[in-house]
């Protein structure tokens, strides 16, 4: 099971009841944070989330509304008792940004591993999650993220028997380990069935709706996307500032055949995003207006 929480859904500057951009992903006692705007720690405290198990932080880009909450977050993680390695992923320039911003959060009791993404598409497996990135189109270098949780293949007793696999080896092979037994090499696929659908969520902000995103988000259980502006009349402003209006996010969701869309990263001037929900649902019905601490648990399909 994957737990998702939109910690903050504001863009540019915080407003009452709306913290800046951040999302938390939890699985098997491990936490991954995407972006860390002002108010991230407050949202986590309200939720009662622990900080010690945050082991990965991903940044879309380095505008202040996405990263200004990091120094305090790093100190809080350290004060929670963490001593294990913490991984930070971001676009080119990550090392310079972290070196500068950690001047006010020195002497951390754990090591930082910094991964600068220089390629258009990048993937890494961490803590049972596969993290994919894509280059977006913003006013500075920016990444979109996809997080996948693979589902273990189901044990196939009939297949194991057909392959003459000794019963004593079944559990080991089922865990994905290969075995050399009595001069014969046994592989996990000799006892496991077909691939099973896992879980995929995508997080895209800040960007224009480029075509490459359609395949990147395809068939995601949850697509969290920026909706900087709600009104269609704001399209010219969205193009100029490299953001999206609600309908553009909804069109991506429709073309990508995702199950659910959460809109986030609202302009400070957009005080009532719900005013534009009905027209957005006309494009993609299963659209939800993001709110601070909006949460969802996603299970594997039966």
C-alpha cells in the first residue's frame, strides 16, 4: 500500500490555509518528499507524521516556493534521531543549491547523497520505489516525477511442479533469489507467474503541458498536476510564465488515461479554485481540487 499526502498546494507565496508546494509518499515505513516549500513541517506536524523515516527528498526545481523549507526540514530530521544516509534528487545545480542553503543548517548527524539529474529521462530504485524523472518546460530547469511500486509475481505451484523444482526451494525462489542445487541452477521465474500491475503516481509542476508528459503519466493511478490558473482567460499569462490552466492539466489527464487528477500549486490570487472545477470536469471528470493535507491510500488491484 502506498500513502500519498499533498502537504501544501500553494504556488509563489503562502496564503492563509494554503502552504507552499510539497507532497509526501509513504511505503513500508519509508518516506519520500517531493519539494519542500514553506509550511511543509507544519503540515507534517498537524498530520502527526514522523520525520525520522524521510530518506529521500526530490526537487522539481529551485524556485523558493519549492525549496525554501529545506534547511529547517533537514535540521528537524536530524533532531528526530536520524543518522542514516538521506538521498536528495534534483535537476542540474543541486550541489550548488544544497551547499548554499545548508549554511543555515550545518552539522547534520547524517550524510547527504546528492543526485543531479542531467538526462531527459532518469530512473533509480530506492526503498521499494522506482523513481522516474522527465524534463519539463518552465522558466528554469525543472523535473517531473513518476513513482512506481512493482508488485511481486504470484507463486505458481503448477509451474514449479512442471519445472521439477524441489519444494524446499520454493520459498527462496519466490523471494526472487536464484539457487544452485545439486548441480542444477534454479531461477525465480521457474516458480513465479506473470507480471502483475503495480502502482504508479505522477507529480508534475511547474511546466507547460508538453506532449512528452502524456506517455510519462500514462495509466497512473494518481496524477498530481499544477493548476496555477483556473480561468481560461489566464492562458496567455500561463504561457508567458510557463505554467498551466486547469483545463490543460485535465487534458493531460485525459490523454494519459490516468484514474484520478489532483490539481495543486494554485496562484495566490486564486482564492477559490472550486469556482473552476465544473468546467474542468467537463474535460476530465475525476478531478479533485487539492487542499493542504489531502491524503489517499492506494492498494494493489485485486
